[in-house]
């Protein structure tokens, strides 16, 4: 397990141990990992994350879309690497000390995504998550819902849609 994911899980375990028994058994809680891409904070369900790693070398693959940076080798597995900035039509950013690859898995589908910065483990009640507003594009289905937290609004991404091979 990577150090970044380990830190997030440790923070979440500390949060769990500070909760009362009634909240611990509440199955209406969604556990997420938050991260920054561009100026926005997003979140992914923690169970969809295989691991979070520091950037490693990757190999460019010809004739793939611009948002597919290439592939990288993770313990013998070749995994596609997708730049979320480019996928979300944002300006590229060079890798810095906060940049991470978040490796997501849904069934047999697996891919690494470049994120700008890992933030925190988040526990949110499902009742605090609203559907994507009609005014927002649902065409790609990347957004699972909009979460309302004490810190503000949080965009929760749909892992299945992110991992869908659209190239």
C-alpha cells in the first residue's frame, strides 16, 4: 500500500474511532478520498481506489487521445495513465511534489489518473449527496453527485464512467 493511501486510511480510522456507536453502524455513510484537479476538489469512493502513488515513468502510446498520457508498469501490470486535467479540458500543469497517480479499479477495468493534490478522507451521509443538476452536462456521466459538506460543495466522480474506454 502506498504511503499516501496509508495516511488517508489512518486519518479515516481516527475519525471512525472518535464516532459514537450509532454513527459507526450507519450504512448511509459514503467513504471518499478527496483530491484537487485544477481549482476544484473532487472525491472518489474509497473502495474504488487500488492505490495512490507518487508519479513514476510512463511510456507514450501512439494514436491515443491527448488526455491518455500513456501506460506505466505497476508491479508487472501495464496500466493506462490518464491526465484528469486534460480529460476535464483544463490547462496542463507540470508535475510537482503534490502530484499523485490515483489507481482506480472497477471490476476488470483499471487505470491510473494524474491528480494535482491529495486532500483528505471524507465521510458523508448519502442524504447529503444530490444528483447532478439538470443544467450540468450529463453526457459523459463523470459526475456521480454533488456532496454538501461543512467545508462547502464537493463533486463526487463516477468511477465506472471514468474507467469507461472512450478511446
